[in-house]
C-alpha cells in the first residue's frame, strides 16, 4: 500500500499489485521517486511512486527474495539476494531478467542468504551466510575473502556497511558486531554491540550522517519455541573506527 504523509495524512494513494505471494523486501531508491519490492514469488518489481505502476519486473531469481539494496552512488544499480544462496547485481539500463554481475556460492557453503550489501567506498559486496560467515566479493563478482565469526554466533541475518566504507555491521542470533574491514594482525577484528542476544536480527538502519543506528530482532515466524527477543533498539554511534 502507498500512503500519503504530507497531505491528507494516512490516506491510501495507491495499492501496488503485482506479486503473487508474501512481499519480503521493500527498498526506496535514492531519489525517493521509485521503490523496489521483492517477494516469495521470486520476482522483484521496480515501481513508479508517482503513478503507482510497475516500471519493470525482474524474474531472474528462482527462490524467495531475501534482501535488496540500491547502490549508494550509482542509482541505476541494485543488489538482490535469495534464500537459495544466489546473489546478483542488476543494472536498470540493461534489458532482461538476468543480473549483470553474479556472486557465486563458494564450495561447501550452505545455500542460504538473508542479507547482502554494498561498500559505498570500495564497491565490494558483502553476503551473510548460514555458516556464521560473511563472504566479501570484488565488484566484478570474484570472491575476495571470507570473514568468519565465532561458531556460536549463529547464521548471519543482516549486514550493513557504514558510509566510511570501513565498518561492517554484522547481525546474527547472538549480537551485533562492528567489523573493522581494515584490520590487520592477530587481535580480534570486531567490537561486540550487545542488546539482541538470542534474537534473530531482522533489520538494521543507520541515518545518513551515521549518528544513530536502529536494530530490530524477531523470529520472523521461524522460532516456534518463542526464544527471540522481539525488540527494537536505538544506538548512538560513537565511533566507526
């Protein structure tokens, strides 16, 4: 649903109808004029918010869409991942359903992705994996390295790169970690940001000047035992390395 917020607040302006299953992803374009939606029907739709109509439908994935992000500096590029472990980068200027860059699944890696993101400075892509790791890819799709979290951290459910291109926020079922991408040596490369222990981190947002970070956790309906923390936390960002 598209609601008005400036005039006649809360009124429905348009109903965006195209998906045939649960809508799992919504990400607003940098110009605030379009939005990208992803669904369990394996499709992504690029919407014109002024018209309330689809600009284009992408059907290059063959599994439930789990995350999507517009490129921070190139407004015609976006990154999208699916729960089957596939992740790609699309160019809205290029016709067809297939991504212009594919980020292959490494050998012996379980096919499961809930989150992926761009590095706004380096152009690298980070993909959170089920086996408590984050794979780092070059912009052309080549695997650069793998960041390995402690084994008890659980699957990575959210990744977000800070504007400085150095701090990568990694959310899993035990905590949020701030990973120093320029770390060298034998010391621990991350700082633990507590608060969501036991919950599945479902969302992470940072405001444009990196002063505040908002995180949310919940089971997403997967945890029948009810062990998740189901809460939203607001942090003041004091340093980003």
